[in-house]
């Protein structure tokens, strides 16, 4: 269980007074009263097509059950997560059978087929917030929405305008907003430059996001990445900064990086997909528990690894 003192939730001014309690309940639910977020990302069905769900990675074969979209929902229900992010179509199809899961609807997505040589990235909303809210009206626990912005793309202005509206409209409905912010396009020579990642964190704050998901930066001079990442945490201010889990990584290295991001850099957690769902169900569930033990419980890497191995238990 969490060892942190319950946080004070800052209610944005664009949340209507009569929905302030709903917003606060959603925020406390996904952060488990810690201010941190372990988001289970299941939006890759669109973003990466079937590459993440079938075949092999550098770590070995992808679990056969990952070929079925329902694998994601089984993990979300049985694991320890703040919320599960996916597209409206999947949530509408499977959500009624997993109605106790907190859902975050990803309102825009694109595939990875159009590479940089063919043009800058562009991703527009598939659905509007009234349509998202219809799932809540149907009895699903819709706690928030997500949207990806690509600063540096020639289409950044239209994406930023749409992202700002998504954040605003989410708040008007008592929901939280999470922005995925990835600097990409011909104008971006190094998308993982720590200073640029910090700029993206500040952009998310200006757009009104409650949480901002960024890629963990890289340093070229051998200096500590965790120390360099502090700039982004500071730039985000009251917008909590979370990191992308990235491609499959060995478990202990993943947990060590997550621990450093939170307890050295000051980040607020992670949005992890492949490092969870490419595993068989029982193992994937234990991985969510291991991530949650660090994010919500403040546990050490050694203790979290023991959770993953099934030697310890964590519930939040």
C-alpha cells in the first residue's frame, strides 16, 4: 500500500465548481493519493499497428496472448494501475466487460507507417469530448482523456490548438487530461535533447495538461540523465511529468530507470505499455505491481524486482 501522505489537489479554474469534487476524485483515484501516476498505455494498436503485439523483440518472443486485444483489458483489471489508456473504439467494445477499470480515452492517434522522409507527423482527433462522455454515460469509469502533440512538426499549431481544447473540455467535464508531447519533424535534430524535452514539458503546462508524458532524454557528454531530467520536471511546474516506458527492456533496468526518474529527477511516474503487455498475463500483472510499488509505494528497486518475481506482494 502507499506510504505517502495524501496530497492536496489543485483544482484548475476551468473545472466548474459543481464538478470540482468529480475532478478531485478522478485525480486521487489515478494517483492513489500520491500525486504520481502509473498509466498503463494500450494505444499502440493504432500507433504501432501489430508490431508490438505479434512476433518477437530483442528480448525474445512476444507472449502469444498479446495478439488478442482483450489481453490488455485483462491486465488492466487484474493489475495495479492508475488508469488504462486506449482508443474509444476498444474501450467501447471491451469496457462493459471490464467496467471496474479506470479508463483514459486517447482521442488522437496515427500509425507509424508514414516516416519522417515523407513529411512531418500530423495527428488529429478521432473523437470529440461529447463522444468520450457518452462512455461515461454508459456506465464506464472514464477518468480522463489523452492527446499527442508533436512540437517541431509543421502542423504543430493546429495540434496545439486542438490539445488546448481537449484539456479545457476535459476539465469542463471533471476529467483529467494527459498530453503525450514528442518533439518531431524536420525542424528537430535531436528529439531527446534534455533542454528540448524540458521545453515540451513547459508547453504541456501552457496547454493546460494535468499530466505530460515525454520520452526520457539522453545526454551526449556522459552526465547523469536523471540529473538533466530535473530541468523538465521544473519546467512542467504543477503539470505532473511522466515518462514513456519505451520498447521492451530487461525488468531490473526498467525498474532502476523508473526509480531514478521519480526519486532523483522528481518525475511523477510513467506511462508503460510494451514492457507490460508483451508478457504473459500473470507476469504482466506482476509487472504492473512492481511498477506501482515504486510509483505509489516508494519501494526500492530490489523490493520491486521481488514483486515482479512473485516473491512479494504489492497492492495499492
